[in-house]
């Protein structure tokens, strides 16, 4: 596995991979890898002829400098996981390589980035699109793979790729879950034993919503099923519940009559967890 710390080293590794193997699939990450990231690598191996990953904790997508500074970092462990998963090359740039001195260009999806989670995390999605556009221009992949768990992020990236004509095919990968339903996330490590049990409330709430949707109930009834399950868990605080049209994230009417996305954020004992579900009538 090749380790590239500069734009030039990465471009030359990718050129070689393209000529030797064919289509390059790219998996951008911020490290702190877990099985959810490995699912992205597996998908990349399935759809591409070689896999390039990146390990870059992007300062521009953090609201508070302290969150960026305390973000877990373990390069050695992350590289070992990439290597074991069959990644061909990893880009690990310094902040100054991605954001050279005097840089001033940002990329923003003006509507999608500033709604829903974008309202509670101002500037977050602008930071994501700005870094992903730069990474795409450095790696120049044929394919890129993102998790569906960060549902709004996936829609924002799809829109940016479409609007800016990036020649990159985007694949979303379904959320990987623990056997009890909890979506895998690096934040799960911060949960105590008791709050880890309580955290299954997110997937239980989404299961209850799915049941209501299957029986043809309204959007208000689907919403109320989720709120009831969350209210039944004493350690859980509902922080965000958006039920919107899938992909466009536009508001819905009263009836469940079109592809619908549920985006849920719940705080369990000080740890904010998110989960998501797409429902089809
Ligand atoms: O999903 C993430 O880990 C990050 O938002 C991404 C896409 C790697 C951009 O920094």
C-alpha cells in the first residue's frame, strides 16, 4: 500500500493505478476507522479496479476548534486497517497541502447545505464540499464512495458533483450496524455500558416508523411513532427529527406517498448519535 503525503505523490500513484489496473475508486475519511468505513472500502473494491483512500481531518467542517483538536487520531491503526482491507494507496496530506497559504476558494451547495443539520451546524457542509472538491481534484478518481448514514452529506456531495460536472460516479453504502441495530460510528466508543444499551433507541424508533409506513399511515403518525419510542428511553434526548422528500430534502405533504428520508439525531448521556432511513411507498 502506497502512502502519499503530497498532491504530486498522490497524482503519480493514481496515474500508475489507472494505467495498471483501470478504474480508481476513492474512499475519503477522517480516520478513527471502524467497520462502517471498511464497508465503504469493500464497496470500492467491488465497483473499482483499485482503491485509493484518504485520511484527512478537515478543519473547515468543524464548528469549534476544540472539536477539531480533540478528534481521535491514530494514524498507525488506521493505516493497518486500510492495508488489511486491500487499499492500494492512501493520501495523508498536511492541512497546508489541502489549504495552501492564501487559499480563498470555497465550494457550497447553497440550499442543501443550509437546511436541516446545516442550520444547527452552520458552515459544516460548506467545509465538506470544499474539502471533497479539493480531494477529487487531487485524486481524480473515477468513482467515490460515501456512507448513507450521513444522509444529508451524501445528497450535498451528489448535488455538487452534478452541478460542477465532476466526472466521478458516486456510490452510497447502506449503514453498517451492530447485531442489536446500533449504527456503527466512532462516537459509539464514548458510550458507557448503560448508554450503549440505550443507544439502540435510534434503530428501534426507525423500525417503528417503518412499520407505520408499511401500514400506510400518514407522515404525522410516522413522526409520532418515532417520538414515542425515543420518549420511552430515559437516557435519550431527541435533538433532531426531519422527515423529508428523499434526495431533494424538500418538505412533504401529509401523506406518505413518495420516497421519504428520515434523519434522526438523539443525544444519549452527552453523546450525539445520528441515524437515517429511506422509506418507499
Ligand atoms: O464523512 C466524512 O468522514 C467526512 O465528512 C469527509 C467526507 C471525509 C470529508 O471530510
